[in-house]
């Protein structure tokens, strides 16, 4: 959560997309307002899905 606060505060970081990889599952999604992300990927994750998500975010 500290990261997202800093990300919002620093203009150069504000436009960088965030992908959350978590073992907490739905708990993190429920707190989604405090961790704004373009995707939430739960562990264990599929590497192809992770790479596709990151590739999409960088496009």
C-alpha cells in the first residue's frame, strides 16, 4: 500500500500500470481501492497469463 501512495504522489510514476501477484486472492481484490491495479493474478499463476498481462500493460 505504501507503493500505491507513493505512485500517486509522484507524477512520473502515476501512469505506470500495476499488476498485483498475490497469494491472498479475493482479500486483495476487496481492498482494490487502496491498491489500484490493471490486473490481480493469484498464486499459483500461469506464467503465460502473467507475461500476456505484462505485455498488454506495456502496449
